[in-house]
C-alpha cells in the first residue's frame, strides 16, 4: 500500500500528520484507561500552535496523569517532538466534563512565575 505524500494532503481541515498526532494521543490514552469509549480528543489548530483537548471519564484522569505527572509528561514530550518536525508547537490539555482542567493536572509548560530563580 502506497503512503500518500503528506506535505500537501489535507483531510477535514487538518494535515494527515496532525491527524496522526491526534490518533497517537487516542491510542495511548485508551490503552491506559478503564473507560476507553469515553476518551475524546479535540484539536484546536492555530497558525503555529496545535492544542489537543483530552476529555475522559473522571475516574480515569489519575491514570493518564500518572505518579507525579510522569505519564502525561511523557505523552506531552512525544507530542512536542512530533509537532516540532512540522515546525509547529503542540500542547495537550486534560479537560474535565465541566470544561475545566483537574486541580491535580501537571501544567503543560512551567510558567515564568513558577520557575525557580
């Protein structure tokens, strides 16, 4: 099976590589959680930033975050590397059903205020 040229291919408003990143997130998260049917990844595409919003069952949030945030940090690291190959920046946010991030979520990136001096 021939692989299409991904530089120019567009499907539903996003490149195939962006769809690959979304599929990667879904694949990894569904393998970690107890309720894979409730995993939903939405993509908000900007000019240079792609934000992936992850929605899942409340009881599965801890499984995705992992101990001390190691699991979500690893997923974000791989996502960032894949996006960098496209010259973009990718962010992954966990969104609770109410539309807010969980209190125990690890920030996507450290802010300048929280950086040690």
